[in-house]
């Protein structure tokens, strides 16, 4: 059965089946040829691929790691097996992902990390988001007449590159929670970069689809299009420049990235980008800092859903959706019921309306964060969902705040790329980290063996509307609003689920629906992740093409929605901690869960 073949009828049937019978129901195969591409993987990794193909979670007792590529997962598993912490394992996973899944995340990007500390019982969130260079102006993404640039005219080249945050985040996580020697955490990625790794079907397909843009810059073209042709699945690809950069990080820490030859390479590449140069400078790199922020938590049923607050809109918007739905009984409706998806879709539209008006980098604009997820505010907004049909119109609400909020609605464009890592270590620490270079292959600029982000295009291209400022406008030093929603779900003060996904602003819908499927519909973590997607952000209902979600089309149209069938390529990676460890990896991508 193909990955698209799970149906709503099957989901409903699954919900009605006793747990012991569920394993014989519909299965979801991994992305085409994935297993073949990782034929050299360990027995455990092969077993994990089979589990995903059979739509079963991977089970373990002590530790678990879930990420987007088996080579990266195996690097993390090796660290955990040797007694390393979740933070140590994350460094190994991230550095390998930057090689084998370079289109999604890497040293040239940024990330948000949510950490549960088993010893203290505390949650911490770290903001390693890219920052706008000090020399940007509000007109960064506008033409001479003040009109917004076309998206890819802005993305491709130096203009969109923000100061990378990921290397500083790796160092900060290790400083706080590391147990393994720092240099050892780079061994796996350095070895694979020097000796070569096998190009996966997903990477090869994306290179082929983006060959024209990748071909515009000589360093990028030489790596991804050697001799002028796209790398092919199964090719062995070496990246000695990346090995050298990693060795610099291993030897000197983040200072080896933010100063010296790596930093010089970044600045020259951005400022010298042919046709579309940027303004990122050595000063921006030298000033970059990771920020600790308070975790943002919202109540849903008996859980607290916790994650990354501003500059991400992730936890606030997921929290609003779930907080609105907390007033409705979704378990009585079930996953195959269009009425459930009316509630989920319109809760999401209400939350996205608030997101567009209020959410941005709170170091630069006042954000009514606690007002947006205050129970009284959500209860009042939930009343808007009490009807039977799609809401004809959705407008932002008025959350409580002690500051004037004269804002215009945002129009940021976000296209999906990004990657999510979930890890539990042998001490019970939990890490949930979403990591990105923004669009697939970021700015398409490459230096030091890694791609540079295009994160600045997560800002609104317009700064004002009719003279009223937009919260997420471009400002020097500001961090662009994100949708990344790395989450840890707590119950009675204990972590019970780590989850997150790539997917641009659809990340929010993917994460919220997975939590609903797991909490309200009783799906295990793998089934919840595999559930066909139905996502509504701004009014149109997106249904995952070729899946059982299509069966909702008629009913949703009858409720008043415009419906669009399309690919919805999430990359959900989760760990359920309620009874041992159970991991799930998204069948829409190449990742696996591994644990012992
Ligand atoms: N660039 C994807 C995000 O930050 O949401």
C-alpha cells in the first residue's frame, strides 16, 4: 500500500478497534525507495523503517531519537548509546542532517530548541533564530516604487540571508546540558563528509526540481550539479569543505564559525552574490547571540502544550487552536467527521488572524503573548465556533494587553522546508528542536560546504498598510517571525509527548492535528503522524491529495469552504513518553525513530 493509501474509513475503523487488532489494519509505506537508499543501514534502522512501513511506533525503554534521515538518526543513537545527553545527540544529528538533508537545515540556518530537564523538572526554550543584519532597511524586499518583490526574486541570492543561529545554539545547548566531549560530537558528520554519503531519493528529487536556481551560483552548482547534471539517488557525495568547517567548530567552538575564515566566506558570499547581493557583515556575525525565552504553554484537556514563544508564532498559534478546541468534544465526533474538521479549521483561522496581526519578535514589537492564550479570551473566541457552518469571515480578536495595539495585518509568505528532531536520553531529558534554512536550499548560496538561509523572507515584505505598521516588518537586528512549533506536551508536570514538524506556516496545523489525534482520538504516535492532513489557515481548506482526506471534500464544501487538494509534506517526528518510549516518523519523508 502506498503512503497515500490510508483512508478516513480506515482511521475510523482503527479508532473502533481494540489496540491488539490495530496492527493488522491499514499500513503506510515509507517514501518510495527509501528503504533501498538506506540498504547499508544497521539492523535497528532497518527494523525502524519496517515499523514505519507497517504504521507501528518504534518502542524503547531508555532513550530514543527521531529525525529526518537514518544516517543522522544513527549518529544520534551512537551518542545516546555511549551515555551522551539529548543535547549531545542533537549536535551529532544536526551536523549530519546538514550534510545528508542540506536543503532543510544546517549550520547556515537557525533553530528553536525546547528542553525538559529531568533533574530540575524545568522547561527551557532557546532561540537560535537568524537575525536581520544591522544594515537592512524596511525596504529590503520592495522595489523602487515600494511594491513587494516577487518571492523568489527576494529569496535567491544574498538579500534574504540572516545571521545564522544554529552553530551558536549547538554550543549553548552543549554548555548547558552536554555530557560528551564537544569535539567527539562532530565525528560522524566529518567522517561522512570526507568519505562520502549516499544521496537519498528525496535529496536527488529536490535537486533536480531546483536545478535552475542551484545552477546560478558556482559553488552551489559544483556541489549539487557536478559536471552540469543533478546528483542522482544512490550517488556517493563527498563534501570536504563541510568537513573542514565542522573541524573548525570542533576545534574552536562557535567562535570558529562566527569569526575567521568561515565568517569571511559567509560575508563575501552574501555581499558578492551576483545579481542580488545582501548586507550581512562580519559585525552581524560577531554580535550574534542565542536567547533564552520563557516557554509558552497552553492548556488542552489534561495537558499543557509547551513550546517556543516569539519570535516564533508556533506555540502561541498551536496553543490558541487547542485552547479554542478545548471547549468542544472532538472525541465524540471522530477523525472522519467533517464537523470535527469544521471546528479545527475555523479554530485555526481564528488563531491565524491573531497571528497575522500580533505575532512577531517581541524584542522589537510588543506582543500580547499571555493575552492571546488567556483562558477567558479563548473561551470568548471559542463561542464563535458554536454554529454549524464555516465562519463566513474571520477577524483578529482583542487580547488583553497593557499597550496600544494599532497594527495592520501581515502578509508574510512562507514556503515549506525545515526539519524536526525529537530526542529522549537515558536520564529522561527531552529535546524537541525544529531547525531550518527556510525555503528548500535556502538562499541557494553555499560557502564552507553548507547552504546559507533565506530566513529574512519570513518577514512581511510590506512594512505598513495604509500607514499602520505591520508587527512582522523588517528591522535591523530583528528576528523574522517563525511558524516553527517544537513542542513538549506536559501532564501533571511530566513530559508525555515531544513533537514538531517542518512545513512553513502549515507546521502549526500539522502539530495541532497530531496532538488532537493522539490526545482525543486515541491514535498512537505513528498513526497520529500518518493521519492524512486537512489544514486551514486563511479560509481555503487544504486536503492531502491522494489520501483518505479527499473524502472530506464534499462535506467541507457543503459547510461553505473552498477546498484545495494538494501535497502536504509534513515531517512530523514524535516520541510518546507515557508508557516507556514510543517513536513515530513521518511516512511522507525519509526519517526513522530509533531507541533502546
Ligand atoms: N522558515 C520556516 C519557519 O521559521 O517557520
